[in-house]
C-alpha cells in the first residue's frame, strides 16, 4: 500500500491518523511515517487496512474531540499496544526496527540499552540467571582487546 493510498484510506474512513493507529494497534507516528513514505506497513497491516476499507467509515471508532488543555499523553516508554500479545508480533512492528537502527547507529545508546538489558530476563533463555553483557568497547571490533596470550 502506497503512502497516497493510506492518505486516501483515511479520507474514505473519515478518521484521523490517531484513530486509524488505534484500530491497527500502532502508534500515530507510525501512520504518519507510512503516509510520508518513511516506513511501509507490513502485510499484516495492509490486510487490516484493506478489511477496514471494505467495512467502510463505521469500522473506525471516532474519538470525541475535546478542547482540554494539558491532557495527559502516552509516555514514550509505555508498552506498545499489541493485537494478540505474542512477543513475535513485535517483529512486525516498524517501531521496533526503528529502535534497532538507532541502537546500532549510536554507541552511547548501545551502552545505555546494554546496561538496561542486564536487569531483564531473556524470554528465549531457559535459565533465569543473566550473563553480564560483554564490555561495550569490544563492540566495534577495534582489535585492541587481547585474549591474554600476548
């Protein structure tokens, strides 16, 4: 689905990006990124949008408009909504891959995430004990590390 098709879909459904995002289980920023062509929806989301188009404007619940100032917003660290709750669903989330790219591109972010990750259990690990993460300085393959033999 192209960016223009997503914009057209929102017009057909008479919904905001936030409302469409809510139905799809993604962040509003993701819908905007799709519309700008910065990200592209996976097949799962394209299929959902095709089904919404077929169902018509009533398929997307409308958010009542309010003029409340200072309304609370979702904190960026809040868990992302998931349709089925399966950890594998996260792999289809474009936000995950945006985060991965940022972690890889920014060494200080890599260090922060590595320090944070040590506190959490690995769902793929059969053992609850955590192995400390290797030193971040070895990440770049600088060749300055020694193995003790020389």
